[in-house]
């Protein structure tokens, strides 16, 4: 089971301090990277209302390069060794900054192309502004990876069927929704999931949702694998 020792968003925010002395191997980004590309460990840029992060945060990581044609069309080439532990979470982030009860809607559509080998998950990572709670929505997974915590049964919410897990990584509570079958494209209605956690399960209160992230939590991708976000949009009101 893959575990995470520190919040990925916190690691990214602390990048200037944490990255001192870090060395990450370089590789060539794909030719499709017409707008932006980088192989830097903590690379980030803002495009079309989204922030893109390379975010190589885990121990024992190899090489990884991120590219973007726009804020909603991007990808990474990653070559991480076949060892345990999450190496990176390259992602696309949309700031929300609204409480659950003040949201009229929150949804996202995704379309990805992912490898058939390696160990990783394709997931949304949703944070409250205080980083007390992390809500993960796994839309596909490959290899020996699994969520934190214990099983809480299954539920159909937001247009999908999920296996639900609840646990902690030592820094924050983690609620993981693992889609019961892999999907490479679709739409997730996120708000009903947040309301279910808040109102039905009472696992958290009326938190202010800070960021909705979407990306690839990579444990291993030996030899180099491509992860492509063909299109990813987040909308809210």
C-alpha cells in the first residue's frame, strides 16, 4: 500500500526551503510542449486560471519532466525506480476558496491517456484551506498502490461508484474514494461527495475548500512512462 508522509501541497509551498541540495535527473520533454516545459523538481506555472506543478516530492525519485500546451492540456514523462513509496504528484490546481455550504456547484471533467504498466493512480486531491482534510478521488490505478486507512464500504456519488477509505497520514485526515473500475474520461460532480462527507458521515464540518488538484500519484515508472491530460476542467459556482 502506498503511503504519504507529508501533504503534497504543503511540500510544494515549502519548495524553496526543501529543494536546497536536491538533485533530480533531467530528460527531454515531448515536442508537443508548445507553451511550457520543465524538468525542475518544483517547477510550476500559471496558465488559463490553473497552476501546474511538477512536484517531485517523495524519497528515492528519479527523473520527471512536465509540459503544457495550456492550463487544461498537459502531461509528464516520468522515470521513477521500481521501489515502494510515492515519488511525485504532478498536478493541475484550481483555486476554489468557498465553504461547502456556499458552493452552488463544483464539478470536473477529465480525459487522460495513461500507461498500462508502472505503479500509480490518477486522482483528484481536494484540500480545505487549513489542510486539515484531504479528499482523494481515484479515477484509475495501476500496479501495487492503495489508499490510506480502513474501508468504509461503497457508495455511488457524483456520477460514479466508489470504494471509500478513511485514515490519516500523520498530518491530516484523508478520505479516499477509489472508483470501482478504471476510467480514462468522464465528469465528476464533486459537491455531493463533499456534502456526503460533511452531512451524512459527519467526518468534517463546513470547511472552506481551497484547491481542487488533479494529477498522477506516481510510485514507479521504470524506463520512462508518459502520462497525458488531454483535457481537464474544473468549474464551480
